[in-house]
């Protein structure tokens, strides 16, 4: 029987707000912590063992206590919810956990969204890096599926929830010798390999589940709807994603092999395989060299000059002097820009007159500038923001910061990087990369530098097909950037 909103638990310490979901073995609720001043929201999980006698209940309590110890240990990771407390009431076990505000991964992995290879690789790494911690603690999740992974609202990182131990407790029964037996089906249809369905999960069972989540993302077909080969009983998915990189497909195939001995033995093995991908999504590319007008015209200096004067003469006849001035940007960019000085005098910069300051800046952001809306169909506003980070507790050089930034970006995007540039006579680094921002194809130009144990980062964000149009604007803003 489900608890209704308003029900109070644990001597009126918690009040049920709503029911989140569940099944026969347990239910999950949102509740308010009434004895805390802000009455924060908590997640309460109710586990009801199928115990008709005291011996079975006592065995279930032992399992519950073991599960509590595991969850307390796992909660040390920032991407796993904290366990605040546990209690027993009316022959049911209760866990009180941290509420993670965000959206289930099932809202991202849907038939309406086709993940790119870069997005699948990024998702795979995100999940595996948290799962590595879980496995290092000797724990098998046993219940990995998109609805048990949350994309946290505050930082957009994934959080693993709903570990499968609760089902084991609830389905406990004792055999004729008084030994515990369990319902073997602990897991989610489509994400649960055969050995787990038979009650023998291994660490590679979780690897199977993660592989199926990523296959679902790249094919847009729900995991439980993907066919098996009728002879080998291996997952038959490659025809649903014919253009996928062969090496990435091989990694996913090995993750979801039918027989556990053929899968990767550990999360670390999968991550190592991802590092070896020979794919531009994982490697920073050198900037392409552009041909100058002299290179196009040839190397002979006399011919070169004759051709230049010929072109200028023709342009003069057609456009006159004003036209030539506009073509070669002889007008000062200051005429189209206005100045910004931060309140503390830390930075100054020039930005387009038609742009505006965005008052909704995030913590650490000094200023954000937004372009104006061109028309009603314009749903993406080009923007530039400047952030500062204090490095006094973790000093680093520009080279170290650059290596850190490039490695992080290259994990998910193809990067075009420039050599060191100057910002206000300070050495700085510039990188350009493209990807998805919601439904938009976006290009980012990022410049960073360090001064007096502070890292300054400028990020220019524009729709990918407008990057060339706005590149000069971005370059002019970079040139005008002063750090004082």
C-alpha cells in the first residue's frame, strides 16, 4: 500500500510530499525534513520484505544493514547521493537520501534524439568514471538504466542512483534449511545480461548495461526492442547505426557480449580502449594554414606587384575610395564598439554597440555580453563571457592550465588549437571547437591566460554556420581585452 502525501514518518520527522515510483519490492517518495529549519527535500525509499515470519525478517534486516553500510560508503563520491539516515517502521525499512535536482537520462536517451559519436563517447566516459569508483568499493550496481541516471541541474554532471540491493532484500525468502534464497531477476529488462538474470551478477554485468544505454543512444531504439542474432544470441545493433566509427562499434560490441568472459573485465579496460580510439574526436588537430594573397598569385615579385596594382585599379573604378576603405577595414573598429570596465577595475574590454550586458551571470563570471535578436526566428543569441578563477590554493602555469583545458575539451569535441597569442601583452592560448547546445550546432572560441595566480577565460559562443561572420567581432574583442 502506497503512502499518501501528508503521511508522517519516523516520529513525525519526515512528511511525504509525493510518490516518485516503484514496484512490488519498494517505493520511492519525495519528503520534507520537518525538523530542519529550511525543511529541505529528501528522497525516502521504502523497502518491504516479503517476510511472513520473524526469522525471515531478521535475515532481511541483516541485508538491509549491509546495504546501509554500502550506501554510506558510496555516498562519499560527489556523483552518488548521500545517505542521511535509515530507520525501520511498521515492518518496513526506510532509507533517507539526498535529493538530486535534475532530469533522468531517459529524457536525453529517447527515440527523438540521435546521439553523435562525440556525444556517445562523452556519455560513456561520464558513466564509467563514476562506475569505476563503485566497482573499486566492491559493489555491483545491478540496476543501471537511463531512468537511474540523473543529469544534475547545478553542474550538468551525471549522478548514479537506485542501486539494486533493495530488491534483493525485498525478495528474500528462506529455503527448507533456513538459508536465504532470492528472486534472481534483479535488474532492468534490456540492460540486464543473462548471468544477472540467473542471479549471478558480476562487475562486467554493469559494463553490459552501460553498453546497452549507449547503443540505445546511438540507434534511437529502446534497449529491450533491439534484436538478438538468432544463432549466436549476440545483440544485433550495427545495422541500426551503419555510419558509426568501427572502433567505437567494436568497443560497444565487446561491452555487450553474450558471455561475460568475452566482455571487458573492468571499467578501467573500457576507458583504456576509449583512449586508443584513432578518431579526430579524441585528438586535437593542428590549425590549417591559410594561403596568403601572395601565395595564390605565385612567387615572382614583379608579377605579384603587377597583379596587385591591377586588382586595386579595377576596384577603384568600380567602388571608388570609400568602397576600398570598407573592403580593407581602414575604418577604426572603435566606431562600432563601446567600452566596459568591471566594477573592481580588474578588466576592461570593448564590445559591439548593439550588444547588451546580461545581468544573469553565473558565479565566477565577471561579465557576459549578448547579441541582439535579429528577428522572431532568431532563437540563438551570440554571446561572450569572461570568467576568473582563483588559483592561489592550486597554483599552475599557463602550460599546465592549457594541457588541462585541451584534454577536457578533446574528450568530447574536435579541437582546432592556435599557438600562444598575446592578451594585453600576456601570453594566452586560444582553442576553437564545435558541438551541440540543445538543438543548435554551436562553435566556441575560448581564450585563457593567467595573471597573479588568477586564471582568466573568455568564451565566445556562436551558431556554427555564423562563425565566420562573427569571427572578426570576436578577434576585435580579444584585442581590446585588458587585464589590470
